[in-house]
C-alpha cells in the first residue's frame, strides 16, 4: 500500500469511516457540513497542495473570475440555507461531480490523477468556507442577507460545540479566528475541522467599552503576579509516600501557599491602577494563585472597582477523598457593568463563570528542585508529580468585544497534543497561559512556545507567573531576574514585563486593530479579522488606603440575573442580539423577523437537531422583542433609537430585562464599531 493505505479507500468510504454516514444530498442544506466533507477528503488525500503547484493550473484556467464566483456563490448559499432554497449552480455542479466520483480511490486524488474531482473539491471547499463566515466570530457584512442563518449557526456552535450538524464527538467544524501572518499557506480562513477530541466550548459575552469607534477597542489588564512570596514550605509532600522506591522513585506534592489572598492589598492596588488609567477591565492572576473559597470575595471586590473580567489560577478542593483536587483557570465575567466603571451602588455582583481545566501535571525533577531551592521539602532523588486531578481535555473559547480568548494552564502550553492542535487551528486573538514558573525571559521555554503561537496562527500570547516563584528561581545561585510576564504578538515581537522594586502589580493596556485573513486557494485577502498589540505598561504600587471594599449584601436583583440565565444561555442571547444589530445596520425593517426566529417555536431548530430555548431564555428573547417594538413605535427602528430605549431602564426592571438591555447595547455598538 502507498500513502498510508489510501489506495484501498474511496471518497465515500473515507467519509463513512470518519462520520459513519454516506455522501448524500442532505449535506447541501447546511454549508458547514459540506465544509467538513471537503476538508476531510482534501486533507486525507493531501490534495490541498495542488493549489500551489501541479498537476493543473490554479485557480482553474477556465475560470478567470474564480475568486469572485466563489464569493457570489457563498452569498447565495447562505441565503438559500436560511430560506431552505436550492443552493447556487456552482455548488450544485461541483457537488454532483463529486457524488458521481464517490467511488474514486483516494490515492488517485492524492497522486493528482483526478484533476476534475480535485478542482470540484477545492472549489466547493472554498465556497463552504466563505459561507461559514460570521458563524462564530463577528464580521463586517455588506447587507443583512442571511443574518438569521448566521445566528442559527452561532447557536448551533454554542449548544453542540460545532457549527456542523454532524456528531461533534466524531468531527467538529469550528470558527477560524486568525490565519498565519507569516505567509504560511492557510487552506481556509473562516472555519476549521477537528476530530471530536478534545471538547471545544464556545462562549460570547457582551463585555466591551461603550462607544462605536476605534477608541472603544482597548482593554486594561491588571497583571497580579501573586503570591508575591512563595516559601519552600508551600510545597508539601502529599499523602501516600514514595512509589517504586527501588527504581525510578516518584511521589506527589501539593502547592498550597499558607497566606490567604490579600484583598485589602488588592483593594489598594486597584485604587492606584484606576487612578493611573481611569479603570481596570481585566484582572489576571497566575496558576494556583487563588483558593477556590476566595473567589466570591475576590469577585465582590472587583465588582466594586468596575472590573468586568477575571482570569485566575485556582486551587480547587476535591469532595472525593480518593481523588486529587483540581487545578484550573477560573474565568469570571460581569457584563452588567460597563468596562472599568466603578460600581458602589450595586449590592451584589452578578458574575458568570467558565472553567478551563489543567490537562498536564507538573513534574519536578532534581534540576528544578535545585533551581527553586526546594530540597528541604522535596527530596532531590525523587521525581515529584503535582497532586492534581487531570480532567478530560476541553478548551473554552470566549468571544468578548472584538477578541476571542483562550486560556492554558502552565504545562499545557508546552505540550504538542490535541489541545495544542485545536488552539492552532482556531487561532484565538489572545492566549493566556497562567504559569507557576520562574522568570518569563525571552530565552526560556515559555517564550519559545509563545513564539510558535504568535507565528502560526498569529495569536498574541500573554504569560504570567508569580513573583514568589520568580524570586525562588536562582539556578546556580544567579541573581533574581524579576520578569513576571511575557507579551508576544505577530507584529511587535516580545516584551519582557518585570515587576519593579516596590511594585505590587503591572497594568498592561492592549489595543485592537484589523487583521488580514488569507487563504492559499486564490481568494483575495480579507481585512476583517482582529489582532491585538501591547500599547502601554505601567508599574502599580498600592495606595496607602483603598476604596470601600465591604462585602456586598446577598440576594440582590442583579445577582438574580446570573442565576436566571446560565453562561450558555447568555451566549445564545448575545448571538441573537448580534443578529438584531446586523439587521439594524442594513435592513431595519427585518428586525422583528430576526427576533421571531429566535423564539422557542421556530421550526429551524428541529432541522438542526436543537431543543427549544429554556423558558427563562425565551423570556429574555421576549424582552428583546419588546425593546425593538418600543424603538419602532415612532417609525422604522434605528441603532440610535434602540440604544436610547435600552438606556432608559425603569428602576423596577427585572434582572433578565436589565441583562437584555445591556446585551443589546453592547452588540449594537460593537457592530457600529466594525462598520467604522
């Protein structure tokens, strides 16, 4: 057999082996399904390489306007999918040719012996990719055609982990956020295909600065490299003793700092940071910096300082004494606040929570025990494994404002595994690896792996470790290098970020700009992506006194909003609000119809295999329809009219209605920003 046995496989049998079904015309009704099929066949046969070389000319010699034809066909296909109409001729012709050749050996395709079939697959793949634009990440669009189709696809992604109707445990179609800026060939620019493992969870939250121009596209990130002091006694042997003492002995250790999170110090740090920059949007703490029991108090304090986003490495507790505790990134989102706005009148913080687990244990060998001077606690002749539970692999992607974020926990950054492949395929705007590590120097391991992600797919990477670990890292008794964070992006290179003497935190301001999406198949570049770059770095020293940080009272109406809608329902609501914003921008007369498609009785959900929304989500959609009706009461609804109505919230507004108003304002202004 040649080429790994592809000579014994046909197009049809390859597809059946992957998803367990046949190549049938039903796939044509949903473009992401066809994208999955063509991507699998082109990838397995390695026929993507023919877009840059023999056996034939590409784009096809008989189609001088191939790229324009692809884009027109994609526009028509999106509209057809929304209306349950027949796909455009270009799609149907390519599809019928592939169906007639379903029994062609895959090896013939791999050898270039079926140029007509290859041309049909590459064309259909390009059209399907274009038709996936906007299903996962907000894009510019020239009109409101297929806005409902895009909203349906976004809800499908949120609820199943895939934009396709195929079994996501077998195959997933996910958004592609970035394509490589280095000129490396990308075979798609809006979608990617991944095996069913690991899980991919997609969230979209309405947290952004107010405004509708480029001045709203920034974020102020407070880097807290805590704990500031790490003692050797914070590393403790776990129960169970040494295993295999006579050959390659190993044991388990726990990292549990004895000092609690200092909320009084944080209050004073936040006061100083807000005085410098006018507000703080994101607070970022490294791996294992916070005990799970401290999250509620931490979020209460952040709420009072107007922080809307929290990323913190959390030490968890296991309710099962036979299992190790967990280690994870805790992501907290408070979208009812405007970014950076102090909120002292709200009695309780409404936070939504996402958890990104750690997939690989830290292993301490003798060199690292010496580097961190831990020999008094952990015997150097024993390999020490971190006593944490390892969950099944899953990656949480979070769309917020114009960015798509992903978090990793320490060793997960260095592993060349399925999670790394998924991260590279999607290409989030920023990757946040939270570390328990030494100094973040450009010469060390974290920088090398960050450079890989910055070059391909082009993500910005921000690593952060604790100053306490940096201070302990003195290999061969070298002086401490106080670099606690590293920023790396595709255009500006890397920045080592130190914690200066007397400082307690670092305030990093990042700004967004347009990024170009490219593909190697002859389509013109599209300037509708987003990139992120570091704009300012400021050392933060705590004030002598902080703000009023008394804990809030429990049981407020605002906190009821987060209890009423879970984070997935919030994402679905935000997806449909985005569709409303798109309609308002291009076809205001369609907005009522858009909201009607979001309701529980919409027939399309059955076609995509989705259950109706929960009653509480349907209530939120009803509130959205009411706001639109109020905005349209004096004429055709406009973006300005809807924002004006949403801002006039009565004092007795229900928690869900208040949330709906915030979501609509955020999505309308986000769409307006992209238009400018």
